[in-house]
């Protein structure tokens, strides 16, 4: 779905300088699980529920594995876009790692976006799955997506955190079923493992002077940027 726009000579130059790590974030997670599995990986505070959640590396590995297999069952494959409009909740981190495991591309969208922005952005990237909170800061995200669905033919699934029905509830669709007991996770992840040069993240620009542009990050460019922060 995505075209590699950087020249091979430039890739060779970057790699020779050691700027690209040539690994996936899931490789770092695997290493953390083997070395510090019970240490805290994520702490979040959900202002909608008032609850705080602490997730260890072991738990994050299990959750992201199960979400990845659930996405596979929804028909998500390498290069497919999984959009999300989430606050800084633990589900966002687990969702990204799940997408990375199966070669899907995550597309985070700001929670403040409404009809105009979402209609354009989801349509432009042909998002296959959208993950949203049911409500956040008093806004009915599920209601808006229900209105937008007829305008988004590529959008096959909308998953709702915090109160969807059985057909679209994030927990019900991705986490309550032990997909890892039913599917061969090792074989699926090995078959779908992306290259570090594959696109993993699609971010939109602000669009202040025109339509927002989709900026593509590979695993290499994203990890390189993270390493210098």
C-alpha cells in the first residue's frame, strides 16, 4: 500500500552511519519481558472513569499479543490502517504493539477532531479499523462514528472502549477471548513480521495551510527519533 520513497543509496548511507536500529519496538518488548518482566511498563489515569491502571512488561506482552490476534481475526493484514482516536490510555500502547506484530499501520488521531477532520483523514488513508472511546470529555465519539460510517466504505470495524455493545466493544472483540489458545501466534507473527523499513505509523500534519498530509514513519525512523529524545 505504501511506496518506499527514499533511495537505496540513501538507505545504505543512513545504515552505514548507524542511524537506524534495524529492529522493531516489539523486539525491545521481548527483551524487556525476558529481563524485567514484572517491572512497570505503562501507568495511565483514565479521567473518564477515575481509574488508574498499571501494566507490567509481561502484561503488556500478553495484551498486545491477544489484541494482535484479534485484529487478524477482524481481517487486518500487513499495510492495513488501524486508526485510533484515544487519550493517553494503556490501550493505545498495547494497540500500537499489536499492529507492529502483524505489519499493520497505526494512525493516531487527536481526540479533539470532529466530523470534518475525521471524514477526511479516515477516508484519505482508507482506514480499515477505528478504535475510539465511547465518550471522552463529554463528547459522544461513538455517535459521531455512527454518522460517518456511510461515508467511509473502507472502514470495516469500529471498536469502542468503555461501553460499546457486544458487536463493537473493544474488550469483547479483542481481549476477552483467549485468541492465543486458538491460534498459532508464533507462526502468524513470523509470517507477518514487517521489515524495519516498512511503514508502521501514519501521522497527519495540522493542515493549517491546506489539507492535512499523511506523514509515514517506518520502524527505523520512529525508533531513531525516539532514541534522540
